[in-house]
């Protein structure tokens, strides 16, 4: 009867179990259609929940779709293809990372770099990937039990350094393009001198070049003690370069 169906479907919708629900008769595997549910359920609130459940099910089935990861909450659906670093959610402007479980885009830091997390309250260090204490099991960013083989460790290490190097090369190209645009503007009459901006662009180009090739140096350098110093200097340079 209609009242029985209405109660059954309403319960399944409220329990978020309506997408794959079947006829309540145990021998029957037929699934109620959307048109049938609309004809049976009259509550607008329940129908709204049903439509949300359909949308969630569709997004979960499509590997190329995902929800915005803004921790403050956002119901925007994003298309993964073409959303490189710098592409923000059109609704809330949040920038997501689609390669790891970290909720925010973190370039130029790689996903492995983000694995090292520290609790702000007790200062406990742990690995985002395997959730184990960072010390003493994690001697570097790539020594994680989630990395199952030496080959995987080497491949991931190369990918991370390569991504950082590529980022700085692209940023250097941006600085060159910016300097060219400013040069053309400074040639126009009645424009104040922009020499200081041109000088800043030149410094930016040089800094990005050094940062790019420091990635190459870091990848091939096996001296851990000297690399600690290099990494500190590189981080400082990158901080000031990003500010510039």
C-alpha cells in the first residue's frame, strides 16, 4: 500500500540508505525509480534529502569529480581535470589538493612533505600517512611504512624533487614575463619610472633559478649533515622569494 511504501522510503532516505535500496519483499531485488519515489513521498524535506543523497552517490561514482575540501564547509562540486595549483573553488575560493588527504593545496611542498604533522597543543610529531610518531621511525620525509618498497621510495623521492624544481622553473618564467610587461609599460609617456619593479623582477628570476637547481643539488647530495644546512638556507630563500 502507499502508506507502507511512504514509511519505508522515508526511513531509508533519513538513514541515507536510499540509493541502493530494493523492494522490501526479500525475494525481490527491484529498486524503486526516482519517479516512483516522487509519487510516493510527499514531504518536501524528505525529497530534498533524497536529492542530496542522489547527488552524493553520483559524485562518489565519478572518479573525476570531488567535493570542495574547505574545512569550514562548502557544497561545491569540483572537476579534477585541469584544476592545477592555483585554481580555486568558484564558490568559496578554497584551493584543494587532489593527490593526498590533506584538505588544502600545499604547493610547492609535496604531499610527502605535508606528511610531517605537529600537534599545536602538545607538539607531538606524527606522520599524516601512517599516523605513527614521527620520531624515531621517520628519519626523513620518505621513510614511512606506507612506502612499501625501496623502488617506491626512490620513485616518490624523485617525483617530489622534480615537482619542486618544475614549480620554480615555471615561477621564473612568470617573473620574466612580468618584467617584459613592465618594460613595455615603462616606455609609455607620462608613466613614472618603474626601475625598482624591474630590479625586483630580475632578483625574482635569479632567486627562482637558484631554488630550482637547489632541488637538483638536494636530490643527488647524500651528505645528510650538509643537506640540513642547505635545506635551512633554501627554506629561508624561498620564504623571502614568495614574499617578493
